[in-house]
C-alpha cells in the first residue's frame, strides 16, 4: 500500500484537482484507492457531490469507527471526507504529547488499498505534520507561476526525516507562454527525474467540479483527461 501526501504549502496549485482525478485514473486502471481529505475546506466531498454523515473529524475525535467514515464514491475509489470542523482539531492535537501521531493511530487498520492519497491543506500546520508522519512519500503539485516556487522551498525546508518528495507534478502548464516553459525547466534542473509530465491548462477540469464529476466522467476526450491518465500510467510504472 502506497501512502502519499499530496502537498504544497501554496494554495491554488491543483492539490484537490490532482487528488480527485489521479485517484479516479488509478481506480480506472484497476487499483483500489482511498482519498483522505485533510483540508477543513472539504473540497473533495464538494467536488464528488458527497453529503457525508461522518467525516475525518468524527474519526479523529473518536465519535465513529473508520468504517463509518469511508464513503464509496466510484468503483475502486473511496473517500474519507472532511468539513470545516477539522479546524478545531489543530487545538486538540496541540495539547497532545505526541501531536503528530493521530493520523498514524486512526488509520493504522487500513490495509486493503493499493493507494492512500491524502489531500493536504495549503499551510504549515499540525494537520500536515500528521499527514507527513503517516505518509511514506509526497506528490507535490506545482503551478507554473513564480510564486509557487516559494511554496516548494517551504515544503523542502519543513520535511521531517523518513519522507521524501517522489513526484513533482507541474500544473496549469501553458505551452504558449515563456513563463510556463521557464519554470518547468527550473523544476527539472532541481528535481531531475522526479518531475512528471505537466498537467496542461484545461477549462474542462474546472467545469467538471461544478457537475460533481471527475474529468473522466465529464469529458474523457479532453486534454485534462489525457494528462491525468498519462500521469497515472507514469506512477504505476514506478
């Protein structure tokens, strides 16, 4: 089971977009996938049209079992959704002696999935500390604008021992612009083979969320569907 944190401390880099669409691509490839929304904004549930009775907050506060928090959304693709109450967890976890081990404790029984993807909030927080303690690797979406490189540096400087960035996923790539090409080359010069093929700018991806569909359900012939399908194949190759 691969446990992956989808992380960048800058907002707007495509973390949730990647969590939702990469997960569905992996599921369509025959893999079993669990998406855990660690962000109080609850964007994964909103994207997929889930109206959950129980969320990650309920699991972390011992109100329900993990089985009652898992929502079956697509064949091969499950979700533990989040909601705004997760903001309250920061205070509770800060009072624990081992404030970074809550995810490890609550998710320890998971074993049936090929992939567990954690959609992380865009901040240096106790929630992300827990996500990084649980996960074994990081996929980092990086939007191809200069401000996003600041978020990259913050992630690198904050990594605990025992986890590394295994994939850097360029997002919002526009091959018509010099800026996109320059930043992509900068990423490749630093991260080398860890940089994946870029996810191109595609309005169909943005549209799909308002219909509560993944890009494969909304427009399987779009550039967005092609790019996330190719990304999934690249990840499955190792």
